C-alpha cells in the first residue's frame, strides 16, 4: 500500500532528494501516515522522517537540508505499528550503514525477529520491516546484492524493497514479491517507484519487475536476477500517459477534476473498439473467437470496492445481452469459499491499479483451476494484466483521488463493450439491438458533459444535507449497484454513514430505520422498474423520509414525489449507470468539501490496496 521512490544519478547531477520528494508527492495517495527519506553523503547515511503528510517531511528537510546523487524515500500506510516517527520508513541497521524502504507485509517477521536474539536491543520500531534490514546486515560481507538475496530467501510475505548502503553510494538494490515495483530507465540516471506517476516527469521508459526479481541499479546499468540468481532480461515499456493529467489543472481537488474528465476517458475507452454505424465491436486485446465465447458456461467477476460495484453492473449485462450465467464475488471472499470452477468458466478480474492483492490472489486460484481469465485494468504492465489470458485496458490515465470516479466509469465502459462483443459472437442479440446499444454508448460522453455543465447545482442540495449523520441509497435492477457505489462514495470521503439497498428489500427490515432525520437518495431513471421505484419512494415518504431523486430529464412526475430532483440526460435503462453515478459522485464530493474533509486523501484509505 505504501509508496516507494528511489533515484541514483551521476555525481553533481540533479539532487536526488528533490527527485524523490517530487515522486513521493505523486504517490501520497498510497499512504500518508508518515514519510521519510534516506541519502548517502560523504560515506554516511542521512535520514529524515516525519509523522503525517509529506509536507511535514518537506518542511523538516527545508530546515535541515541534505543532498546527494542517491536517495530512497517512502510514504507510509500503516500495517504493523501505529503512525510514529520511529515506525516511519526508512529503517536502518544498528550501525547505520544499511537502510531500506518497504511496501508489503512480512508474515514471518516474528519468527525472524526471534532468530536475531542478539540484535533485539537494536530494534527501534514496531514494524515488520525492520527485521529485513537487520538480516541484510547479518549477511552483508561487502556484496549488498548477495546480502539482499540471502535475506529474501528467509522471508515469507509480500514486499517491494529499496536498499542502499553507505559503503556503496552509487547502487540501489530493489526487489519485489506480490507488491508493485517498477524501474524507470533514464540517461546517466535510473529510478525505482511503486507506481508510474512518480516517474513520468523524468522518464517514460519503465521496466515492470516480476515476482521474485531482485535488481542492482546504478546510474549506467540495471541488472535483474531471479530468486535463483539467474540474470533476466525484462522488457522496457514506454508509457504514453501525459504527466499533466496528474496535476489539478485549476480544479480545487483531483477528485473533482477526475469527475469532469469522465466524458473524455469514456470516449477514449470506446474509441477504436466500437463502430455504432456498422454495429461492429473490435476488442483487439481479447482473443476469444465465436466458438470460444459459445463454450463459456459461466462467468465469475471478481473485484473489490468500486470495481466490485462495476462488476455487479456487468452481471446484468452478461446475462441480458450474452445470456451467460454470471456471478459477482468480492475478491477477498472468493478464494475462501471453494467456488465451483471449470475450464469452461471465464473469470474476469477488475482492478484499477492491477495490483489489488485480494483480486490477484483470487485470480491465481482461478488459473490453478484451469479457468480462462480476463482483466479489466487501467495500468499497462501491472501484475493482473500480465497474469491473465486477456486484458481490456481502460484508457483513463492517472487517477490520483483515492475515491474512484473515472476509473469506475472506465471499468463500466469496458464491461459494456465486452458484454456486447460476447452477445455479437453468440448472436444472442439482434444486429439492430447491438447497433442501438452501441449508439447509446457512443452518445454517453456528450450526455455526461452536458450534465456536468450544471454540476454546481448539486452543491445547493449538498448544503441542505451535509449535517445529516445517515443516508440511504436506493436502486433497483441495473442501478442497484450504482446505489451501492453512491453510498460508498459518501462514506469514504465525508465519513457519513451511508448504506445502499435494493429498493424492494426495504420492506424486509431496513424500512425500520426510516424517519425524518434520514435522507434517501433514490435512483428513479426511466426503466422497466420505474413504477416499482416510485412505489418504494412512496413507502419511505409515508414514514417521514426526505427523498432526493435521480430522474431522467423527461420525467415531470417525480416533482410530485420530491422537491429535490436531480435530472440526468435520458438514455437506455441498461446504459443508465454510466450517467446515474455522476450526480452521486458530485453529491458526495460537495458534502465532503462543505464538511472540510480531505477529499483526495480520506483518512485510513489508500489508492491501491496491495496488501491483504
């Protein structure tokens, strides 16, 4: 979950501290409990650490500057040990000669620590990480790469590591196992980082390390070995993301910027894949022909958080369009319940980062059972994208805000394309229907853009309800998952308790919660269940609830049901989640801003959950 950045360059080149701090700023979404940096200068290690956000570390360095040609840095999301300066990374051995940063969890750290009995007095933190640096020191005989290799042979768990030593001030050793780590390739300089945005300012050429890889990096050379010590050649990939996308571009928060980017990111995900006039779909990355699709007996969609909600929508799409039985499972539960899988099962893993630990573990279970696997992912070269048979990339660019917005609609867009592609190959929808749905999808970016022109209107409603302590979100059919997503958005960035429900379930218990103090957000866009939704709203209103309605623009009936109506452009029922989720994103955003919450970096959360 934590963020790692490292730099090594020629002496008297750019200051490594500046490079690492700028990189960490791009990774602060991965954790912001504490931060730290280490450099080698005049054959001595110098370390600065601070609790809280990265600005605290920056201020500390400004008061006591350091500079070097080599540095490693870390921004932390706590797993072992509370946020404190002692628990902040980097961690050193007792002699202050070796220093490391670490993302992941060392599962056998207690056993390893007990084996270092003579060194117990040297432990300064409560972290699992510190045991690694003491082991490296134990094995260090002048060859840092060899010491790291021997140490990692004893370690169980997940890790992305950066290691430097005062005796070798021109070398970084890095390694990965079940936690993302990339190498940035420069000219007379090289980099390491947990994620692409940290490096885009400096290089577009990246090497994505694989599980078990250990690398020795100098300014001129990168040597990668596997666990057995065999040298490996890893492909250098060029990343075409625009670094400007990682800046706020005049918006107050990244989340708001990313909400407004959705018309473009949806269009980019559609472009080159659907041809509405011809009724054709072409997903180059998916190599499933007509026979392959017809042989799929069932689909499992596995994901976490917002990606799970996108997957939940796809259940309706695959079953209604392609007539394939589909189950949606929370990835963290999937592998613990012995799911019934076969070679005819297609397992679709959804992850924005492509590094979500629970989703990756569930995917590997599916592979072990012989299933076909497919990823919906935003990051080229990520672990999940590399480990599946097929991958559909969402062209969303960098998403910095912890609360997913454009990544969610990008995933939805990819799932619509995939479901319609399967329907076309199975001939389970007529050509006319496929054309109709493709046209509806093609028009969505413009419709969302039109809606966003009046986004500020949502703040008027937000101001009426931002002091409420509880919210209920109701939806039916394809918009039930959208209700779940709307409730999640409010919870994660405003800390207000919110729950999403299938509206028909209210009378089976939750209706007992309803009184005049609880606002109910009801998704009542045009659909075959519209009348059912009106009935559910009436039930809530009869018990004193205040209703906020998301309705199609041609609907005037809802004005008699509520004085708080948010109109969205009309579209087909099955496509409506792409539009109905946008006002829910904005409502959560404005409530959070009004409450003074940290919208982009909500407490206790990180962007990429790379630990279980």
